[in-house]
C-alpha cells in the first residue's frame, strides 16, 4: 500500500500527468480498484481525482464507451448490502461515470447507445441501493445518494436524452426517495437531488402536465397514516417522509433562488435563463408544502 500510494502521490504532484512507465490498461485497472479502498486518502484523494483528470483531458476519448461500461460494473459491487464497505466502490463508480457522461458532452466520443446503457445501469443501481450513509466514521464519505444525484444531473445534461429519458430520470429520483429505508439523509443529499432536478428542468422539455403529478406522488408520502383507535401510531415522520419533505423544500428553494447549476462555456444556453416551468412549479410546490404542515404553513384568516 505504501509503495502504491507513493507512486500515485507523485502522479498527483505532477499535475496528474499520465505516466509512461506502465500500460494505460494497467494504470486504469489499479485506479478503478482503488475507488473501493477504505482509506479516503486513497479513494477520494488519489483514485477519483486522477481518473477524473484523465477523463477531462481526453485520455480516454477513444476508449470512453468501454471505459464507462467497465466503471458502471462497479455500481453493482455488493449491491443490496447495507453497512458494509462495498458501498464505497458503488458510490465512487457513480461519480466517475458522471465524469464520463460529462466528457461526452464536450468530446462527442460515444454513441447514444452507450449513454442509454449507462443511464439504465445508473437507474437500476440507484433505486436498489440500500446503504444510504453519508459520512462514515473511519472511512470518510460514502454518500451514495449524493453521488447518484450527481450522476443523474450529468445524464440530464446529455444531449442524447430527450423528453422520455428526462421523465424517467425524475421517476428514478422519486423511486429513490419513496423506497422504504431506515436512513435519514442528513448530509446535504436532499439539495444534491434537488440540483439534479433543476438540471432536468433547465432542459425545458417537460411541462407542468408531467411535473405536477410527479410532485403529487412525492407529496403523498408526507401525509401521516390514519390508524384505528387503540392502535399505536408509527413514529412520525418516517425516514421516507422526512427525506422527501427535505427534498421538496430544497427544490422549492432552488427554484425560488434561480439556481443555475455548474456552468461551462457549453452550458450558457442550458442554464442562461430560469426554467420555463418555474412559475407554475413554484405554485405546485407551495401548495403541497403548505398541505404537509397545515398547522404551521396555512395562511391565517383575518
């Protein structure tokens, strides 16, 4: 570990310059394996930034389809486990796959089939992920939900995705939030999910006829269940209700603030103006948020 880490520290110190003493395939395989390392200095400090830098510099442009396919396999490493170290490989594979999608926006390096394939794998993983921990003591950031949101945001920016695919991305986010879990999202995941939705909205492909029922579906989870007399009510809010409420509030805030997202020269058209549906969607969000806490948010009568 010490010798390997020292080698990669030199690469990082060189400005991520590609070494020529070993084949690229070998270097890549080692770095991808390091994405699941329990040491955050190796995983988050070396493997991810080195690979992300090489993607951004075009090192993998001629190999991007195969590279992304290989990285996406890591999404299913130990999938279904909760509380184990396998989440690290899954989560950081998602982050690296996002970099691959974004690179295609610049280099136009892959066919749409590859982006659709990555999107299918991302959706399958994200909804089925059970380990929703954010910061893990002794391991650093796992953050599968946040990294999954970043991957969805990258896919939403892809010109390969049209109305149908963008609608599916929204459904994936809803499925993720509504899937029963014991985890509360307390490390900014709700804002990252809302940011991903803002990216979808900025594509201006989806109207309020699609978005309003999507919000209503989420809002249904905010209503406490009716229990029979003499029956003990479940603890409220449940993690699902709390996570969904936080997300809807975050989305409302980002819409109200006019959040534009991370911009590159290629994004001027995408993020230059507020989403066309902004005003209508704000009204929908206000309505469901008020209804979720009528004792607090209702307008007092005069």
